C-alpha cells in the first residue's frame, strides 16, 4: 500500500484505487487525448484520401501557403512546449516564482501562435483562398481551401482552449494554489498543451510541406 | 536545476532543453527538404513523415513524460495508434 501511495502521489492528487498507477485526473486527460487522436486522425485521414484522389486540386508546398511564416509559428509552439514543461519542472521543485513566469510565457507564446494564424487566414482569404465550393481558382478547386481551414481551424480552436486554460493556471498560480505536492492541474494542462503541439507537428508536415 | 537526473524517474531540465533543440533543428531540416532539395516526391513524403513522427515521439516521451509512466499507461496510449493507421489505410485502398 505504501508503494502504491507513493506512485499515486506524483501529481499530489488523492486516488482511491491503484488502477493505471496514475492519479485519476491524469488518466482522464490521457483517455480524452486518445479520443482526440481519433478525431484528428479522421480529419488528417480524410485530407490524405481526398488529396490522393484529386491531386490536381491541391497546390505544391509554398505555392499558396506561406511555409516560412508557418515554420516560424511551428517554432513558437515548440517554444511554448518547452516553457510549459519548465513551468511543470519548477512547481515540482516547489518554485512558485518560476512557475508563474513560465506559465505567463507559455500563455503569451500561445497567443502569439494564434495571432500569426489569424494573420495567415486574413492574408490567404484576401487572396481568394477561402473554404468555398466556388473554389480557389489558382489552386484549382474547392477541396484545398475546405480541408485546409477545417484542419488548421480545429487545431487553432484547440490552441485557443489551451490558452484559456493557461491563463486560468496563471491566475491560480498567482493565488499560490500550486505547491510541490499539489500541482496536478499544471501537469494535466501541460499534457493537453503538448498534445496540441504534437498535432501541429503532424499537421505542419501534412498540410504545408507535402 | 540542481539535480541533473530528476526525481521519480522524470526527465531533467537538461533533457527538456536537448529535446527543444532537437525539435527546432528537425523543423529546419523539414522546411529545407521541399524548398531546397530536389528529391523524388515519394522519397520526400517518406522523409518528411519520418521526421514528423520522430518529433511527435520526442514530445510524447519527454514533454508528456510518457517514457516515465507506468507500463500499463504506455500500452493504453499505444493501443489506438494501429487503429488510427487502419482507419486511413483501409479507406485509402477504396479508390
């Protein structure tokens, strides 16, 4: 029992049974993320199939989408992942000052990502690249815009939700709510945030580079 | 961070930074492949997908701490991945 308690204590959460060997909130987040795997797989899978079936309707890398701008945005998201994990490492040591600092950085960088994405959307739509059945003449057909905005839009929405969660963590951190023994919320929000980064890694390759 | 190898078998700050640099470098390589090199399309796709999976694995193992989780949780995470692949491949063979 002592061993189990020690294992379960990692996030400082109480747990009534051993189960997976992690506290319930963390297990719940993992199960949710696995359902997200299937959600994004269906989107990415549909894209791959539509593109394979109608290659003439999609542009080559860099022809329509700005690869460099998005590469910069990818870098932003990678930075926000490292700041998130540093926030987690800080509170594991009980360092509340560093926790607050890294959480604020993470939230700000996340907002930066969204800002760049909004800019990208405005730029693309002003050049006629819209999710419309009328299609995008230069790229050939409607599928390109529809699939692009569906995938990047759903991902952007996930980032938006993550940013909200991060600001909530920031507020709670400034209230001194998290300690070395009680920071499960920081860990599971981190899991979500890293997952959103992971999805972007795949999307960036599939949508922008291939 | 004082202790290089962190408590409870988790990753160290040094490991986090190594992963960060790896992700950044791999991203640069990814961007160069379609823009600077003239590989055949299929080869390009294989390299890019492999690099993306490598990056995704780094994030999952180190930033999401999967490497340090109990084996049961690892299997739970791995379980749906073949299903995700089947979902795409099964439909891909339809045309």
